[in-house]
C-alpha cells in the first residue's frame, strides 16, 4: 500500500511537470524492494510519458525533439567512456553540482542557452547525465525549463519514449529487467493510474510562472538527493 501511495504521488508529479516520478517515489520504493528500481519504475514512468506525449502533442517542439534524439547517442557514448575511466560516485556528484549551479543561475534571472546547437546539446547532456548519475530530467530542464508547461512535458516525454526502451533493453541484457520485474510493475499499475488522475487535477493549478518555479525546484531536489546519496552512502 505504501508503494502504491508514493508511486501515485510520483506519477502525479511526472504527469504534471514532465519529470519527478523517480525523485518522489524512488527512495521509498528502493527501501521497500530494491528490485522496483530501475526497471519497473522506468516502465511505469514510460506509461506516464505516453500520456504526456499524446496529451501535449500540440505543444511539443518537434525540431527540438529530433535534435535531442540525434544528440543522445553522443552523450550516451561519452557517459560510458567516462564511467570506464573515472569514479562513478565522483561523476554523479559533479553532474549534480552542475545541475544545482545551473538552476541557481536561472532562478536569479540568467536565461539558458537557446538555438539549434543547444537542442543537440540538451539531448547529449540528458543522455550523459542519465548514464553517469541517473538524472535525465534535471539536465533537460536546464535547457527547456523556461518554456511553457505543455512544451516541456510533451518534448521531454517524446524524448524519453525513445530513450526508455533502449535503457530497458540494456537492463534486460544485463539481467536487471526480467519477467519478475515486469510482474512487479504490473502489480503496482493501480498506483500509476491514480497518479495519472492526480496529474489531471494538478496540471491546471501548476502553470505559467509557477510551473517554472516548481520544475526548477524538482530538478534541484533531484540533483541534491543524488549528491546526498553519494556522499552519505
């Protein structure tokens, strides 16, 4: 029941902001059963991303999405190479520190980089941070957090719908996403559907200026949580 509750809240946040399911539900789920992450959590978040990609398709920046997808393999390859050379914990702290600094600069008024190159960079940076620190959302928010809610949700969800199946395939080959993990995801599906309903209620209330403040806060909290995890454990 506890897992269902935190999952509903996490998926509600993801449905509202485009990111945040793992931040809200992850710590509790991993304490209940470490098998719930990353595979089952990713699978349920992917269903939420389908909702966001379809529901916000009219706002999705297709050009930015295409460029992010093209840039993603560069970030993924770079992340794998860097992980083979450097300590994973130190890299996670470095990426988290960068996210916190970037969020702080945006909160004091600095605009993120814009233009075609920054959209390729957003895909590469998101894939890199996913690989070395399991932080896809916050890095994406650095480049797109200033945009309207529908564009952030739709573009992020469309990007993750390409990235998540690839991640799940890698996990399956690594033995970390098997039938047992699929059954766990199916068992917790009611929580995910309650989260979708929660998101429907929250989306109209978190918009405009408040959307930017909330999504930057969630991005910073995600980075801070990873940093504390690496330092404390």
